[in-house]
C-alpha cells in the first residue's frame, strides 16, 4: 500500500487535548462516523467491538462485553469461527487500541475479508485523545496510534492492500471527535 508522505508524519506532534468531546451524551463513537464511513460498509460485514451501536443493523456485531447487546459476545481478536474471505467489510470503532497484539488482530481481520473488501477503522488519534499515562486516559487502551502507524503495520503483514481513505478529526478541527478514520481495501 502506498502511504502519502505528509509533513505531520515526520515530527513529534504535540498533544492537543481539547475540551470534553462534543458527542458526549449524544450516543456512541460510531454515531459520529456512520454517515462518512457507511459507503464502505456494504454487503456482508462484521462490526468488531460494536458496543451498543453497530455501523448498520444488518452487520454481525461482536463485542467482548455482555453489556453490548451484541448477539455474539466473544474476543474480537479471534475470528476462527469464520472462514477465510468471508466478508465484504470489517468495521471497528474505538476497539483496535484495546488489543495488545495489533499486528495479530489486523492479520485476523484482513484474513476474513474477501478480495476487494474493506477494512474500515475509526480510532482515537494519538495527538488528540488522552494518551496512556495521562490522568484521564482510558484504562482499556493498550496503545496510542496515528492512522499511519496502522498503515505501516498492515504493509508489513499484508502488502496487497490499497489505502482508500484517511481523515483526522480533533479539537483543532472544531469537531471534537479526537479520532482518525482509515479505509483499507484488500486486493
């Protein structure tokens, strides 16, 4: 996959934690990105780490919490119950950073994607979301990522992919999402 060479990728970005996110009390993270990302979530798909709100009602939602209202309560890093190339898309919102083995989970998520399928990710942005060690960080987080960190990992485990879309939404953009989104197409 070709990753754009952006100036922000060559410098240590200063943390820019904003005020409380504007979505607080207005639903889940997926409610913020649904309109933008739904166009890559067509056909048979998975929503991994879905919590109480899936990207669309038709997808198979999997979450590790019995509070998620998901029909499948299980570890999202182990999809052995699904065969290779089973899905048109895999969507995950604010879950990847909770898994210790990032390369392993991405390899598993890509494994279940059909050729031409999309990996659609929405995750906290390292520059805008409270990092590990900050007094207000999310204790479930195992990692802090920029979107290009994930692209580099995917290139190492499966270079037969294409970067379809990326964007960042932080307090400097007056959106208050503190997140990035990434769409990778499996060739």
